[in-house]
C-alpha cells in the first residue's frame, strides 16, 4: 500500500439531506441536517390537511457539501 492512498482519503461531508414525511397525510419534503445529529422529528404546517402535523425523518437522500 502506498502512503499517498492513506493521506488522500475522502473526507465525509458534515451535512446530509433527509426526506421528512408527515405522519398524518404522507406529505414529504427535504431538509438538511448535520450528519452526526439525531434523527429529526418536528412540527410543521401540512398543506394537505391545512393544519400543523408531526413530521419524521424517513430516509437519507444525499450528502451535502457547502
């Protein structure tokens, strides 16, 4: 193994884009969070039911580099 392979490793990004899904209606949107943070769960306005509802992180979409 060459020393350059060790020194030139890719650095993981600090942020990721995740898909959030409403527990009530299934409405989805994307949100960016830090890679090392806990899974997101938040209250936000749901346009399908015209009320606030709870959204949970469903899956990771991609890595984000700023």
